[in-house]
């Protein structure tokens, strides 16, 4: 399993455009590294990749991939995007995939999809471009499939944790129930390698790993 950290910063990145805190100032002066917003890529063969979240920095993330389009072709190494929540920091990059040559494959829970659809009308907008194919995430280990239906060599499961609605959908003042976040466990189908990807998770509970 190959894991690439494409971005590791919170909303706005480091430095944020309007922030003069110690961290952002240090980043501007070169004392610490600049960081883009959070996104992770996974692959088994270094050819076909799975993204966890699609940040507003997705274009620069994709340009850093080792696999680039062949001459005179439109193609992408991205097979699917798995969402951990409906926050703008993690979903705005999906709009950048509108130039895809085929449907964008998005994996999410029903609550996350509902918030995105109601607040951002993602499916409606991308229908005029490449289109979307939604998949509901499993809560027990299941094969993670490529767009063509073949197994990726990875199995995955989602775990719900506490979350809230993003600001564009009412935030903490929304009359609808809070939208749980997801963390993901991945493991290779034929090996013991396993990884947990959990953006914005502040608490650890080892009971998650017993199964």
C-alpha cells in the first residue's frame, strides 16, 4: 500500500491568506514549511489512486502525481474520492473534477451526501459536465472497487464519529441533526498492512481496532 500525504493543513492552508499568527508568519518567512489543505491518496500499484477528501488545493495535488496524462489524451489516475465529512475544506475540489472524462466516483455516508446535495447541489451542477456516481460507504470491511468494477486490492470500512453541519448548511444552529464525520480503515486484501485515516479526530478509542 502506498500512501501519499497531499496536504495536511486545516482550512485555508498554511499560511492562510489573511492570517498573521506565529505559524503563518513563520511559513511566509520560510522558517517552517508551507502546507496545503488536507487530502490523502492511496494506491496499491502506483497507477490508480484513491483520494480521501478533495480539498480546494486539488489541482496542485494532482499536478504532483507521478502519473500524468499521455500526449493528446484526457485521463486521470483518480479512481474514487472518499469523503470524511461535508466541510468545504474537503469537498470543494470535487468541482475541479468537472473536466473528467467519465463520472466522478464519490464514496460517502447518506448524511454527508444529503448535506452536500442540499447545500451545494453537487450532483445537479456536475450533471452538466462529467456526472457523479455515488457509493454508500460500508461500516464493515468490504472490497474497494475501481470505477470499472475491478477490485483495487484494498478493503475499507468507515467509522462514524461526532460531527456537526457545515456553516453553509446551518452549522450548530441547523434545525436538522448534526452530520457525523467518518474515519476510514484501509487494509490490503492479501497483506496485513492497515492504515487509519482520521482528519480532525481528537480522541482515540482502541476498541475500533478489535475487529
